[in-house]
């Protein structure tokens, strides 16, 4: 038993999609969330910058006396997971392994589309993991840099989003994928749109649920589950008010602005 919280971080708000599933899978676990709202987006940045930011984000969470870290961000999980695991002793998990495993388990025709930020797709992270699980799987990766700004600006259901998604999904359609990995925190909010374009038969696998299941298993295995009621604390590096205002979009429930604190991430 270990009643310390789980730390979760992301480049901004998007990681709240993972918090939502963590809360469902692990109702007794407290969570300290950090969203790096001063430096978002990560998806278009260099590898060196992403690693530097990720190490600072984790250092801040560790200062909050957490027992494990969930890297909710697809980009950080793809690029900086090993540097993080090398730097810190506590268990640190990303979203790639659990999500790729879930996708490999449901594909029937072994053609799996992968959607992510430019950084995630460039890293080949999901592709490599799928290949490791089953080398007969053909991965069809596609970077979708416009998806994050569309979601963040409330255009997820718009004609503009439909037009752009049609472009991004054309190759996946052409290849006949039967499963798509939504390899970015924001893409669960585009599920309806992606399903409309790809058709109901194509399975969409997002990172949140498989990752929550994976950390639940890991905590149980190591005997470090909590037996106390859950408490949630939110920290950001800028604009706490905006974070509280838009959190509902990703989390499904409101976060009172008093529960969100601003920190200077450059101090870590
Ligand atoms: N959180 C990022 C991810 O899941 C998306 C937003 C960003 O580019 O920072 O890859």
C-alpha cells in the first residue's frame, strides 16, 4: 500500500483525457497533474527541447512526493520516455506501449493507422511497438499537426475540421486500415469526426483507457495501490484561469479555478 499520489503530466490540457480514465479505473488514487501551458505545444518541437521540458516536468512532480508518473502526452511518451526512466527512480510509464498493445489486440486485417503530432510520427514510436508485438502488422502513420489547434479552439465539429480530417485520413482509407491509434491527447475529442469519415467498422483506440488499465495493473503488481479517498491537485505553468475554463472539454467535469495553481517550471 502507498497512499502518495500519482503524478500525471502533459504539455497542456490534453492530458486530462488520461486523468478522466485514471479516475474511472483507480477511484482511490490521488493525482497531481501538471500541464505545461506556458510552453505548449510540444508536438512541433525538437527532440532536445522535448527531453529538456519532460525532465523539468517530471522533476516538478517528484517534488510533490508522488509514487509514479504517467506521461499522458503522446509526444513526450514517444521521444522522452527512456531519458525520463533513466533520470528518475520511480516507475514512469508513457502511453505508447499500452495503446499499441490494445490496437494490436483488436486489428483483424493487421492494417493499423497511427495518428499523432509531427514529433510522435517522426519518432516512429507506435510503429516500432506494433512491429515488436506482431511483425505482420502494417502500420500507416500520419502526422496531423492541425488537429490540436482545431480542438483547442473549439473547431472539433466544424466543416474546417471535416475538410482537414479528410485530407489526413485519405491514405489510411486507401490502405484499408481496420484500426486507428489516436496517438495524441486531443484526438479522443475528434472520435465522432474520424468515425464519420472512416466508417463505423474502423476501431479507434485512444491512449487514455489502455494506459489507465496498465498503471492500475502496475500499481497492483508492486503492491503500491492507495486505500484512501482520492484528491486531485492541478498545476500549470501559465494561465490557470484558462486551464480551469477549458478543462471540462477534456475531463468531462469542471475544475474550480482555486484548485489550479501556477508554478514557474523553469525553476525545476
Ligand atoms: N499533448 C500532445 C500529445 O499528446 C499534443 C499537444 C502538443 O503538441 O503539445 O502529443
